[in-house]
């Protein structure tokens, strides 16, 4: 839950300490360990095009940002939740949603989309 709140709020460790209880060092260790665990899954989850040699140049041409290989964004998609797990679909805005993540390339093609998770009601 600490890791999800860190990602959601992009806040400092000491503020999470004050809000949730564990020391700032513990929050730091949790964030680091979860990031490392997520990174072990990257090859299974994120699928890049076969030829990535031109991605950075194409993104630089569009926006002037160097060394960009993809655009990542997330959003909540409103849904009608299943009755047996309704509370899990409540998001921070107190509406029912799926938490959707997408990675896109410079030509607006999607490299990755994940809509497998409910609106993270338990973090609220």
C-alpha cells in the first residue's frame, strides 16, 4: 500500500511516514524492493517493437525531448463493478473504475496496455 500511495502522490518518504506510520527508511526500502520486483517482470510485460533504433529520433522530432523511447500514461475508466468485489473498484474519486496503463510510440501505436486492475479502492 505504501508503494501504491508513493506512486499515486509522488510524495516524500517522510510524509508517507507521517501518514502511515513506518519510518522514512522503511518506506524507502519498501519502494526500492517493490520497484526491483516490478523490474524483474518488465520483459514479460512490456513488449517493444523489433526495431527500436529510430524511436528516440522520432520522439525528439515531435517534442524536442532527447532519449525518449515511449510515452507512459495511466487513467481510470469508469465501469459497472461485479457485485462480489464491488469495493475494490472504488477509486480515489469514489467512483467505480478500472486502473488502465498504456505505453505508446511516436506514431501513436501502443506497445503495451494493461486494464487488469480495479480502481485501487483499498489505498484510499
